[in-house]
């Protein structure tokens, strides 16, 4: 009886405490770091044109070419937010999970195989006019993907950031604009 | 047996009472009335000596991107921009609004939320405004 009482108290205290410390923001979470500049250079290209609307229209066209659907846009701010949903099923992973489930159920326990099922990829694109020594228009993009399991829970959330992805997008944009992309 | 039963009952009642005090009503959550509104507003707000709302908004967007946020909404009419970023497994959302204040200034307010709670620590907001100030080449002023 005594043990159950102490356990109950411990549980309550833990629940209250965990509600207090959940999701604390640390000071470094909103701080510019040396990596911020490197990231900016990775994510941005400058085009030798003063026409922001032309670049925005071409960006929108490229997004459609690569299968994205526009979710939000604000032309006056040069912002386009788009996403696309694709399968995230990896045959090897599914096979492994099923084999594991069979083994587990053979040993007499309940099996509940989980694998990645679908993913949503989002892109945030901002077009900004540059008023420096030479006129130009900068395009900055960020990619992100969220992977859902066959149970509907989130398996991964990641900002996509390999140089190859950015280079590929900007190559397509360059082609659409008939202009060369310059790095920041 | 009776003594043990009474002890168990005391534990259960005590635990239940503790749980009750930890509950927060829905109304409180809707209106955030358990935080000091005025105090939070002053932490989240600065003014800048500029009248160019669009330029300020665009600079906010660039600053948010530099801070690792992915922008997911923007509206010139309302003068707002929103973004999201993942801090480990917690989603951090931010909405920044830019509005004219008087004839000579812009009022910038940043609402930041992590998981399902508003961020009340002044330090992250100070850092955001420091970064924005640098990008605008203007000083961030506290609202009196």
C-alpha cells in the first residue's frame, strides 16, 4: 500500500514538472551564427535583372515543373510557399519490418510494424530586389520535408540542405529566365 | 487493514488535489490571461525610425530566414509574416507584424511560440531584434 502511494505521488510530481520544462527556448535558438551566412550563400542566387515580377513568375513556373503546388503567395513581398506530397515507402524498410513482425508474432507476441509511408516537401521562396552597386534580383529558397509513418505519426522532420538540391533548382530557374545565376 | 486503507485514501486525495491545481481552464488558455499581457507586449515589441513598411517587412523576412525559419505566410495588407523552424523535435512558430506608429516610425511585434506555449523569455526576442536592427541599419527602440 505504501509503495503504491509513493508511486502515485512520484507520478503526479513528474507530470507537473514535465509540463513546466517542456519546450524551453534556449538563447542560442534565435541567434545569428557564422553558419547563418554560409547558409544564406547556399540558399541564394542573384540574377542580373531588375524585374522582380519576371523572376517571381519564372520561379512559380519552375516550381510547377518540379511538381509543387502553391500554398501561399504574396507578390508584393516576393514570397511563394509551395508543397508536394510523395510516397516515402522504401521497399527494403517495409520488407524488414514485415519480417520482424512475423518473427515477433511467431514467438507469441503482438506485432505492430511501422514504416515511413508518405512525405510532404515544402519550399519557401523569396524574391528580393538588390539595390547595390549593380542592380539585380536575389532569389532565396529553403526546403523542408516531413515524413509520416503508416500509423500517421511523424517520423522525420528535416530542413533539406545539400548543395546539389539548390544547384539543381537554380539551374532550372536560370534556364527559365535565360539568365546566368550568380552566387552571393 | 483500516490504517492502510486510510493512508491510501490520503495519498489518492492529495494526488488528485495536486492534479487539480495543475489544470488550467480553457478560457485562460484562449486569452493567455495567466501571463502579464503588458509585460509580454513590451518584450515582444520594438519601434524603428522608418516609414517604409514594405522594406521593413522584407528585411524581417530576410532576418527570419537567416535565423533558420522557413517562411510559410505573408500578407502586405496586414503587414505580417510567419515562419516555422524545428528546435530538435519541437516546432517553433513565429509571426512578426509591422505597422506604422505615428508619422515617423514602424512598430514591429514578434510573437514566438514553441510547442503549444508562447515564448516568454526576453532573451530570444532581444536577439531577434538585434539581428533585425543590424539588417535595417536602424536602432531598435523600446516602446514606452
